[in-house]
C-alpha cells in the first residue's frame, strides 16, 4: 500500500477513485505519564511520554485507515491528512483520512 499526502504518485496513474477512507482512535492521558510530564514541564525539554502517546495514536489511526482502504480494494491512499480534537479534559481523538485509489504504472 502506497500512502502519500500528495494528490499524485510519480510514475503511477490513478485508474479508479474509491472514495474517502478514515481511521481514528481516542486516547486518554495516563496518570503515570502525567506525573512524568509535569516534571519535564518544570525543568524543560521534550515531553517524551506524550510524544510516544501521539505517535502510537497516529500509527493506530493509519492502520485502521489502511484496513478500510484494503477492504475497498485500494492499493494506494492519496491526500493523507490528520486531524485532532479534544473530546474532554485529558482525552483526544486523532483522525487519519485520505482518498483510496487504485493505481497502475504509467
């Protein structure tokens, strides 16, 4: 599966557009991570606990989007985008979405 944020893929042509595909996950912060993040916030630097949480959420969202595209018969996803939204204090949704297509070599 080729995934790109572009609308075209070099050396490939889109032969069929299958439509919107998406994958999301909702994650809540963890008290252990919050305590570690609090200390990092005081002394400065990257809050690696949250970086890891967001990276895991992003990968899970992409995996779910790919599964939906594969179910449609797609071999590529173009125009990949991400969206986040806070649902409540301490919980956020990460959404990955794009257009499922079938591509062939030019």
